[in-house]
């Protein structure tokens, strides 16, 4: 049980006035784990993630991400995590290389490091041929993988993926999950939200959030047994009701 | 830190260079606008056509008509014969002014009798009507002066006017400073607010906020390229003003440029402030148009003189609108050639506005992160 912990939350809470968006959530995520963070829209997922990535201060409770306190050390957290949002958030009017250079630049990487990373990403994603094309001309699936690679340009311990597969077709989604596995195998923790229940099956462990609370947390296999369901979809429906 | 900043500015420059719309706003609009204001919007006029209803038809009245024609401002359209014809010229739209010369003009003129010349102008364009009447009045006065001096009339008051700083009343002297103030504000404020809200729309702002970049650096990185380009704009307009429209530059060039820089920063702060409030590019565009463009055009005294505004608007215009102060500085330095001491109050006010706006913008920007 001595696996290092990547994320540790203890009764982390966020209130907006009387409304409790996140209600005392408590869990741990192990290093190298693929952790699925599920919940219906409005369940408080986004607010919880914002606290974890240092964009929002918790009202109560304790949270540690990559060993740093979410309340007092958000700047240190920001240096040690990667973040990819639903919109992929690349600059359409910049070329592939310029995007990599820019994000490498704002994370303060040295010129040599940026060069090295650029070649690495281009080769790994087989984007060398289009390296000087504007991002806007790339197919969605490529953009998605590029955004993922760029979110890890500074070699963070943990990557947060906020609905990374939205709007992408199933075949591309499966490909994308293969990349996620590769990343996790290298010991990087992947914290992913999704509303595709088939994707939940790919995660090592899954938490399901309902109305601000974590209602279930286990491996997909155990969750299905616990709720006597054949798929995660069923588990989710039973809980959400 | 500086390296990060450089990476940011570089990216911003790519955006600007690759976006035709931004380039047009940045360089097309200022040039077109200066040329438009300089050439098309002119309060001077030449060859306004005039009708004369001459009841006197004597030597003096004919001399007066010639005198008015020879000024170069008026051309004689028709000599009317009856009062009923006066309106037809206006209705057809080919006459701007009608002058009515009374009977016995010559004898009254030299006999020192009370004498009235009637001027009828088209009031549907009040500015033009006023100017025409003023010009004509001055011409009549000068005519009187010329004629009566020849017979030595000691009781005549002669008015001799001299327009300081703009002896020929060239409208470019007024329009160039106004246009600089107008363009700098619109360009800087609108472009920065657009650039920032665009990142919000794209979702890249989120990524930037999750990165270790401090918010201040994000703002500075976004604003610096626009500050530089707006400043280049200012110089461009000054050059056009000076060399194309011959607007003099009597004061210190360095003082002038420093004031431009201050004003650019003020405009950029306004842009940042707008972008903290606006969620989309469209909102930002509307806010800069309605909130900045109209007040700058209308309330700064640039197009309409303060003295002809209702008091409330005068107060608003002269206190709140930054362009008012900037135009004052520009005119003072360019046309009157005064130094720092004479414009120190205006500079202080602009500086104060900048600080307040920047503080507000920064505060709002931070709140958004929570």
C-alpha cells in the first residue's frame, strides 16, 4: 500500500452563498492511475476540477495535488499539472510547431528543451509533415492528440482531461484512449472527466458525483457488481436516480 | 520571466499578422479616416451659390454684389426680381443664400441713414447657414469699410480680427488632433478587448489561467503588441497630418509622443476593462463602439463645440471623456507650441484615469479567476 499518492482530498467543499456546489468530497488518486471523474451536468464536476487545478479556492476542507495544498499553493500546483479542456484550446491561426513553442514558452522551458519536445511530439504523433500547417487545417482527431501532447509539454506529474473526447467519433475516441494508456504506463496520473459511459470502463477507478457528493468510487468491475449492473451506463443511471 | 513574456508577445504578433481584419482595423481605418476627415469633412466652403434680390439696382449695390463674388466664397446664381422668387432657389436646392438689398441703397449708404440688408439662408442645415451668414456679414462690413474710408467717416468702428494659431481657419488644424484622439482610443480599446475576449471564446484563456503565468503577465503580453502598433498608428496619423494637411508642429515632439503613449495606455486599459466585462467578441465590439466611439465623437468637442451643448453634456464631455483632455494637449502642443507646464493638468488627469482604469481592470480580471 505504499504507492505514492498523486491527489488526496479530504472533505473538500465549495459553497457559492447557500448553494453547495461541492459537498465534502474525500478520495485519493494513486500515482500512475487513470481516474475517471463522472457525474451528470451540474453535479459539481467542473467546480471540483477548478479547485484541483488552482483556479478556484475551496471554502472548506483540504486538498493536495502533486503534494501541494490547493488552498495555499495553487501556483506550485499549476507548474506540476497539465490541463486539456473540451475545446482542445489550440490556437487555430498558429502552426503546429508554433503552438508547441508557445505552450513550451509559457511554461518557461529552455530553448533546447522546447526544440527537443517539438521533435518528440511531432514524431510521436506523426505530425512532422504538417508541422508548418495552421492548426485550423488539421482533422479533429489530430487536434485532440496534439492538444493532449501539448498539455504535457512540461512533463507534469498529473494531467487533467476535462471531457477530452467531446464531439469526436468513436473510432478516434478509442485511439485517444490508447494514448492515455501509454501516458499512464509511464507513471503519469490521468484524471479524466467524461460523460461517455463506455469510456468509464477504460478507467482504473471511477468516481460518480451526484449533487455535489461522491456517491460511488471503485473499479468499474466492482461498481458493476455492487449495483448489479452489466454496464457502467446502468450503474450511472441507478445512481443518478 | 522575460522569456515567457517574449513567447507570449510573439504569439500575439502571429495572431495580428495572420488576421486580415485586425490589420485592416489597425492600419486601414486610421488612414482612411484621417483622409476622410481631412478632405471630406470641411467647414470651409468655396463657391456657395447665392441669389440676389436687388431692389436698388444702383451703382453701389452692383459694387457690393461684385465685392461678394470676388471673395471666392460665393458665386452669383441669379438676380431675382421679386420677393416671390426667393424660395424657389432653396426649393430646387441650388441656392445656399439669398441677399436682399433695399431700395435707395446708394443714397442711404453714403447718406449715413439706417440701412438694412437682409440675408436669407437655409436653416435646415444650421451649421452651414450660420457660417454662410457670418462670411457674408464680414464681406458686407469690409465693403462698407472700403467705400466709406474713401470719404473719411470718423464714426465708423472697424473690426479687425486675427485668428491666432490658425490664421486661415483651416479645418484640418482641428480635425487632425481630433482624429488622432478618436482613432487611438477606438483602435487600442477595441482591438485589445477583442483579442482578450477571443481567447475566452476559444477556451484558450482557460489554459492560460491554468498555466503558471501570473494574470498580470497575461494582460501585459496581450496588450504590449497593441500598444506598440497603436503608437505607430499615432505617428502615422501625425505624419499624414503634418505633411499632407500641413498641420504645424510647433511644440516639442518628444512631449507630444509621450502624451500619445500615455493616451494609448489609457485606451488599452479601457480595452482590458471592457474585456473583463464582455464574454464574447461581439459584446466587446458593441461596448467599444457605443461606450467609446460615440462619446469620443460627440462629447469631446471634436466635432461639436462644447459651448453649443446642453450643460449636462458639457459637464460629462469635459470631465469624463478622456479624448477631451488629449485633444486639448494635442492642440496646445501642436498649434500653440506650449511646453509641459501648460498641459500638466491635462496630463495629470489622463494619468489618473489610466491608473484607476488599470486598477479596475486588474481587479476584475483576478475576480474572474475565482
